[in-house]
C-alpha cells in the first residue's frame, strides 16, 4: 500500500480504538516517526494529511525541517543530549524525552536565551528497564516539582516506552500505570504543569495505548514501512 493509504488506515484504526474507549477520536494525534525516512516519503505523508512528525536526532531533524513545508509540528522523541538543547528549543514544538534535572535546567536556560516557552514531556521508564532512558516511576514526582519552578518550560504530560511484547494486551498494564501517574501529578496542581498529554503507543500497540488514554501515538513502521 502507498503511504497515503497507510495513513488513512491508521486514522481509521485510531478512531475505532478511541470510540471503543468512549473517547473523542480528535483527542488523539498521530505522530509520524520519520527517523531515517527520506524527505520525499515524508512529503507524501504530509500531502496526505500528516501534520505531526517525530524525530530521534537533532541534526537529522534540522536537515529535514529545512526541506519540508513550514507549519508542520515537529516532536523530539529520541534521547536528548544536553549539548543539543540549544538547537532543540528552537526546532521542536514538543520535546517528549526530558529525563533528568540536568537536562531540564539546560533546556530552561536555552529557552530563556531564545525568548520562548518550551513545551516538554517527562519520559518515565515505567518498567525500570536498564536498556531504556527515562525516570523511574518512584523518582518522577521530585523531578516534576523541580521542573515546575523553571519559568521557561511548560510540562504538558508524560511519555513512556514500555517493554516490547508480541501481544499488545501485555503492554496494557504499563500504559495504565502511566495514566494513573499522570492523574496523581495533575491532582497536585503545580505551577507550569498541565497534564494534558500522554505520549505512548507505537506501531504494534497504539490501539491499546489509546484505550488507556494516549493523546499522542508515535507510529513509524505502520506508516512508512520497515526501515532499511
């Protein structure tokens, strides 16, 4: 199938999953993961209606942003090094992967220098996997309380990458834990913290993620095909 056909199929699956959970399909945004995807294929997805694009590397994103139409929403979804923060605050509409005080502090400093408020998500390592980035669940609240004191950051929610399973249902408890954690944080009514986004779910499990409250699903393979 073409990229346009893949996109239409994904939109239908997103809508069906939202309706199953009694949610408005418009409350879920598809972030097309464009890591290693060439600009021509990304352009095909944009022409078919894709508006949100997710990149893992700052330099790769800079090159693509320069070649693609203005007005798209770019998401940073990879592991962000502090020395790239000065570029990230200017390039991206939402940074999904803040996972330390050090990174938050540097993003705030660079956002102030750029004269803008930067929306971010805190990445939670919900299963405490040593191979993945993110903050352990028990350590999230102190970091969020710290971020709430940083005037040039706006915390919009949480992101996670749960363990991989061939059966999406096995991932459901991890998505549910993230949603519950988000609600606990929202109840504290911290300054500069607006828990409206849950970034969770990828090509193999995004429907379960939507049923558990995802507002952003990060899909690459199901849209662009397998990476070479």
